């Protein structure tokens, strides 16, 4: 569901068939983020800026810089966006373990939340919400594949035989 343009927040959730600790490790990995975040693909560390990463938007090729603030005890990951020294926590992911919501021990819930900045126009906000609707499925699929020993590497070079 895409939220109405006037909304100030948006959240999506999915059940993953992996334990909570596995999901948390996946969503807090800045390099893995480069395979599922449509606005920040193919992430890499920013040289000379420890803890800062950058990726490229599939929409317009623009660069997004981010840092990750992960709280493993609460299984919350805040994604701080912007330029170093002025980053804000605009997106957050929470991993809810099985015992909290009555799931099988090898399952968990993952919820991604975003907050709309006052400077974000309606079109950009609708795009972000639509991306998150797709990205939660990418997170689920890629995390489950990695846990099964079949990691998805969307930017890896693959040699194909004839």
C-alpha cells in the first residue's frame, strides 16, 4: 500500500524464515544493503570517512551516503542519511524475534519504517514508499537465500558457459 502524500511516516513488514539474529546481521550489513536498497545500490565504504558508505540510485544514478547505527540488544538498525556531520536517522529496521509474536523459532518479523522530511516533495515520498514496499521482499528473499548458503550477489560478475 502506498501512503497518501500528506503522511509523515511509512512502515512495511515481512515474516522471514530465518532466526532473528540472522536477519539482524543481514539488515545491519552495509554491503548487503547495496543489493536490496533501490535508492542506494552497490554500496561501498567512502574513502577517508570511517563508518560512512555510499551507493547509487537505480532511478537517477545519484549518490546516497549513509551510516548504520545498530543496536543488537534491541535488534534495531537506524540508517543515518546525508553528509557526514549532518546525518539524520530517516529510516529504521526492527527485527522482532519469534518468541515475541508466536512464530516458529526459525522465523522472525522485520519491519522497515521511514519518516518524511519536511523538504521531501510528494513525488519523492511516494517513490520512497513504493521502494520500501518492494525492498522488504528483497530483504526477505536475499536474507533467506544467504542463510541457505545461496547468497544473492546482484552486482557480482558471473561467467556463463555456453
